[in-house]
C-alpha cells in the first residue's frame, strides 16, 4: 500500500494560502496573549500555593468555597480534576495566588486551606493532599531559566544547521521553529491552559521535532540540488517535498498517534504537556513545508533581484 | 557475508542480554512477581511517581557573618579594656553591612596602641582602615566571608541531614541546589506531609541548657502536688526523659536558659579518669563567662549544688550534675552509656544551626497521586506502542516486523540505560519514553520509504536496501543530533521532572540510532541472505 506514490503538488504555488493560514493563527494567538487571556502561567512560574485534595466522596464545590471563606480565604480558585478520558474523579485542585506564599511565611496558604477543610467541610473526609508551594524568588528564577533554555536550544540548532548546510537553511529553519512556538503558546493562551515547567519541556521537544522535520526536507533538497544543477530552485524544492511527502505524513502521523494516546490516557498532570505536543507536531510538520521551504526560495529570489548568484549551492553532504 | 551476519547477530543478542541485565539485574525467579520486584529495585522512581516531599531551603548565610562579627566585637571590647584604652565605642553601625566593625572615640594618645592591637594576630581576618571622621574601621576580608559562607552551607547541610535521618526515611537527598545561591534541596520519598519535615528540620535550633530547680516528678499531677499547686513565675514545667530508657518525667526548670544552642562551639565524646563515658564541650567566650557565674554558684562543692537539664525541641533530653565551676571548657558527667554520650555530643554539635533558613519551594506528591500517575503513564505508553506497531505491520508488511522488533529493542536499551546509570524515572520521563516510540519509528519510515523508492527505480532488493540505508543515514544523524541538542540543554538547565524527561529522551534517541540503523540492517541482511537473488522484498 502506498500513500503518495507520485505526488506532484505545487507546494510553493500555494505559499500565499499558507501565509494567510499562519498569519491568522499567529495573530489570534498574539492578540489573546496581549489582550484576552494573556499568558496563563502555572504555579511554578508565578508563585503561589496549589493543594490537590483527594476527597473520598464526590466533592461539593460550593461547600468547599464556603468552608474556605469561613476561614477567611476568599481568593482561592477551585477546580475539579478530570482523570482518564475526561472522567471526573474526586480530586479538587485548590489554588491560591502568589501572595499566599511569601518568602517569610512559605507554608501559610497550605496550612490555612488544610485547616479550613478539616474544620469547616463536613461532606466527606479526604486523604493526604498533594501540595506545590513556590515562593516568589523561586518562581522568578524558574522563568529566567526557562527563557535561557529556549534561547540556547535555538542557538545550538542554528549553529548545527549552519555547519551542516548553509546559513540561510539555518535561518529558515529557526524562523519556522519560531513560528511553531508562537502558534503553540498562542494556543495555550487561546484555550486558557496553564504553562508549567513540563510544558516548557514539551515546547523544547517540539522545537527539536520541527527541526527534525525541516531537516528531512532540506536534506532532500540538498541531494536533489547536487544531482541536477540546471533545474530552478522552486522546481527542486517542490520535487523534494513531494518525494518526502509519504515519509512526512506517516512519521508525523505515528508520532501524533503516540502523543494523542498520551493526551487521552496520560492523566491530568501531563495534560498541558501533551496538548503542547499535539499542537506542536501538527504545526511543526506544516511549517517545514509552508514556512521553511518557501523562505529558501524567497531568499534566493531576493538575491537574484539584487543581481547576485542564481543558484543556491549546498555543501556536499559528508558524514 | 554470512560470517559477518553471524557476528552481527551475536553482538545484537549480547547487547540485548546486557541491557536486560540493566533493567532487572539478576532476578530471583522468572515469574511475573519476581520480575516486577527486580524491575522495581533497579529502576529508580522520581518523587512524582513514588510520592514524597521535595523542599528547597534558602540559607541566610549572612547570619553566620553577623554572629562572627558579633563575637569579635565583644572580644575587641575586652581587649581594648585590657590594654587600658577606655572611652571607646565598638559596634556595627550599619545593619546592611554586618562585616564592618566601627571603633569610635579612641583617645589620640592611644591611637597607635589601638592600631597595633587591631592589626595583630587576633584580628587577622579583618582589614583596618580609617573613616573620614577619624574613627577606625575593621572590615572582614572578602576571602574570609566566602569561607564563612561555604562553611555555613556545609554545616547547615550536615545538620539538616542528621535531623532528617531521625525521621527514619530511606534514600533521602540533602544537597546544595543549583537554581539560586545558597539553597539546599531536601527530598524525602514516602513522606508527603511537608509540615512534618519542616518541624524535624527546625527543631534543631531550639536547643538550650536550663538550671534544674527540682524534679524529676512522675507526672504533672505529682509535680503540682509537690509544689502545692503553684508554679513559680520564674520557672516552668518541662517533660522529657532524663535517659533514653526512662519513661516520661516532669522537671521544674528555670525559665531563663543558662546556655543556648548557639553558644556551643564544639562537643566531643570522651572518657573520664575512671574510664566512664562523658562529654567534653567548648562554649563561646561570652557564654563561657555567663556559664562560669552559674556553675560556680551551683557546683557540687558549693552551698547550693544543682544540676542542669539539656532541653531539645521543648523536651528534656539529659540531666547532668555540675562537678565544678566551668568557664568555656567543661565536661558533662552522668551515668551515660557510650551511645548516649555519642548521641548527646552529636546533638550539641549539630544542635545549633549556624544560620536561619526559609523554604522557597515545596512540592509534595501524595501516594495515591503517585500510583495513579504510574498507571496512567504506563497505559498511555502501551496504547501508543500498540497503535504504532499495528500500523507498521499493516503498511510495510513483513518489513514492519523489522520495525516493531527494533522498537521493542529500543525500549529494552532505553530502560537498561536507566538501570545502569541509576537515572530516575519521572512522569515526564515516561512521556519521554512515549515520545521516543514515536520518533524512533521516524527513522524506520525514512529508511523504508527510501528502499521503496529504490525498488521502484528498478534496483534489486539487495541494492535497494544498501542505497536506502546509505542515503537515510545522513538524514537520521542530522535529525537525531538536533533533538539531542535540545534534550541536553534541558538536562543541564532543568531540574527534577524536566531533567528526567530530558534523560529518557536522550537515552531513547541514542538507543534509536543503534537499533534503526545497525539492528534493522542486520535483520534485512539476514532476510536477504535467505532469498534468491532476484526475489522480491516484502516491504
């Protein structure tokens, strides 16, 4: 069985549709980040207290809220946690804002919540809660670290691509990856999902994966360029994409399948992580064809219009 | 060719065995329960899967500098008096700069004497300088401050370690942490009440020695009766066991302590003239003076002999008699056993935390959450793997078996790596494993698609396989290196769960490089060796 035996799609011809599609999603994401949900950060980054309480019987959120209010806690967010496949378990996540965990009194929020529930909530008992408390300094340090990690990853990959191909390939790939990250983070903002440290790990992974995908196309372009010096770059690029289309679809499809399984079965702790990958893999595959490849051709056209060298030679592959 | 093939196959099998050992060690049996036990022993689970507490404490190392300069201020005051330089005020004027001692009001005639004193060997840790207003300034040298900081961190870490051990938890971690300066990480698997942990750590600082007024009484009732129902305002009733083996007793102690935990400089077990275990200790100079006054008034030979009680965390731990007046060096005698003396000296040595601490980050995972996470992670992994394996068989027919074998081997190698390196498996780590499954197949797809292309172009099966692997190898290297770069950066800059993810991803990709190219190729070669020259390849 063959998926795309002799695909002959003119990918570069569709670049304006691609651009439009990308623009819509990027802009929607950016607008949401600026004006709507902003950037929803989880407790690791913004500090605060999160108490996850496993109740023995289905909890009543109004009663919980009343129990907390009785103890003077008014700024808590209470959310039911779904377990496998969207089923509702008996766990509640009670979040307190950053002011609940100061550097002087780290534990205040947690103790207040646990005491309030012990004293005022009588619907059912509960087991040992799981807690995450992040003081303001720790939160800030983590933000800085996440930013550096992302920056170094991108620089590392740019350097590697420059070494293996040419600078423009590296730049085109980094632009594609940046586009992917922007749309993925925008998706988090649009769906108001929290960005935690594990989500950052997922984003770094999808950067790697998107690069992965782009490189496969670039490798084929480089091989075809070496073989036929007379064809125009646009034709070579189109042919390369068509030749790798089957591999791209199957490979991304299978990785998507495993990530979907994670999203559906992996539980609520990994939900943000798997959401980032679900979006990221789709966009990462799309960007290799729709962003990175057209950029190569656009760059060459621009150089041609300036009267410089016509073809885009690529370093002969050596391993 | 077949010789090569046998060698390669043997190598692969050996590899498999070695990594299986990495996963399960040498199991006691081959039944599923025994294997599961062996697996659990080899693969370390992170806190998020096992349940436990992760606590990061910020140590305020300036406290140690403050104490050091405080002691030196007292010493300087004494020394100046002894040198008959009077009318001088010595103090630390700027709370933001605890490392600076200012000396004011030195009479002009005595300036050179004072200078000689302050440049002498007692104050070698300081640099002497003058202020514009004529007063003199001693500033602690930066090298000395750094030493104090380092020493404080090490000492704090030891104290915390000792105290954490009293909780009786296995496999605890107490180490200097990376994210900020002067932070200590404490990890306790199995204990998910952060309050319990913080109490254990903080109880160390509440160590003090009190004068015993009367006691021991059997209980509160007996004490009240003996005191006629009135506890004097200067005294307090404290529970405790005077010896580790006795039951709870009640003592009446003076409310104001004679010696605080921070006054002890050292405490060592030793033996007295009769060979019985006792304890020698050293106090700070200031505390020594106070203690001298107290002990000379209450020693064995004085008209008012007394004993002292060592109270730790609000409970009496030891009661000892005072044999003679003690200044800053003394011995504690009682009917101690060797163990009791060792414990007591440890308690006194570590009873004082050199600096205060604040928690900056707490993470606890209850046991039910941990177990649920394992279940969910493993379910997702199995579901994903089955889906991928089914597709490969369906789309690539017999070659799909090749890919599926490589996938299984991949997982074996990955888990084996984890076992060998003692890497910790976290929940994101399981996600990393799942991701490796997806990305691992990518290499196989690359190779198979290339082989199909070559076959379509008319090459023979053998040539197609060779070309397929040859061309795909370059791409595989490029793609793996870029993802490994991202993973390595995550490993260095990440902590805990994220690091676990980066580790499994890296190991998985390395395993993949091996299986997708070497193992896959060997299997293909083995298949081709059995076929006739022009026969078709099932792919």
